[in-house]
C-alpha cells in the first residue's frame, strides 16, 4: 500500500511544484473518505490540484463553476418532459460522478450551497421525491476565495463541518516558483500525467485505512485534545464528536501513507491543523483559526 501511495504523491508533485505537504494532506483526506476544501487567493493552483488528484487516481471528474445565479438543479439535475415517451425523464447533473470540483463554492447563494449538504453527507441525492445513489467512490473538492473578497457568501457552519479537511496552498518557495516561471506553468505537463490507480484500487486503499490500528493510549491523546477545546476559554466552541472521528480517520490515512499498520501521535499532529482549523474559532478576534489549531497542539501533551 505504501508503494502505491508514494507513486500517487510522486505523480502529483510533478505538476504541483513545492507543495508536497498539501498534496499529502489532500490524499489523506481522500483515503479517509472525506471531502476537501481548499481556501486561498486566486491563482494559487487550487483548481489544478483538484484536476491532478482526479487524474492520478483514475476517477471520473466534473467541474462546476459556482456563481451567484447558479441553481440547485444545475448541480443535482432536472426532470424534463419527453413528448415521445409521454413521461418525465431525469437528466443527471454533474454531481453524479466520482470527483466533483465545486469551484469558488462561496460565490454561490446559500440556497445553492445547501444543495451539496445531502450529497456530501449521505452520498445520495433526493430529486423529485426519488433518492438516487451516487457512484463509488465519491467526494467533493471545493475551492473558495477568502471570505473578505467581494461577491462571496460565507459557508455556514453546518456545511463547513461536512468537509473533512480544509487546506491552504500558499505562495510557492523561490525554487519552485523559478521552475514554474521557466516553464509555461504546471498545466503544460498535464496531458502527460498518467493515472496511477483506478477507482477499484482506491476503494481498497480506503478500506485499508480502516484497518490501521489505533491504540488505547492514542485514543486517550485524541480525547484529551477534544476535551481541551471544550473546556478552554480560548475557543468559542469545542470540537464535536464528528471532528474526533475525522481526526482519527485522517491519522489512520496518514499512517498508511507512512507505510505503517498503526497510528501514532505524530499522525494526529500532522493532520490536526487541516481537520480542526475550520472547526475551531478563537475567542480572540485577532487570532486566526490556524493559530487556534497550533495552540491546541502546543497545549496538550502526549501522555
């Protein structure tokens, strides 16, 4: 399994330069059967990362550009009357795929954003009173610009919580940016990118994540982290049980990528900023969510 994940990471790093840690977090999120939110400034490679992950994993990929006039039916699909058959025929929307890229998700209205809630949680869509199951595997990769940008609608807490992980790409380092400037950008090599695995192998990898051993002392450490957020005055709200499960699953995925069949505290520490950053809110108005997650790791010792 470790060889497979390393080949995936190597292939992705050929296109996304200088972002090995972010790519590892994205893969951990997918292996843990979660949805990924990428938040950063325009032009940082958010959409390219989404394309690359779908390509190397050999999955069907569809992209929806979220705008203020986008309707829920544009995502889920719509029933159209067929005169030849004298009946309504359902035309599935782009959500019926393996990887749905919700590009600039916070530019759509709350009504359209809410259309993703059921598909992200239940892997199904209820349209015209009929429930339709989505393909397996299925996950959403959403990108969003910072909420202070003009024309954005902040995602509600209930929808943010559906994302297993949120990451930021940030500016590239000098060497990576020089390589980027000397070429025409990473996308010039996109046509050369080959699939490393396919959907069936990804499902096996996701199943293997559940088999990663989590010891009782590690669960004690995980619960200590959760308990600290609920009792500390530094946070507005503590982490939920869903967040605890997310931390455990992502730590197991990280351990799998490290070639181990057991999880360690280092695995939890590696994924915690991505898992907890969008769920933790500091009581200090000058403190960012990223700082809140870092403070949590520094405040709770490994027992």
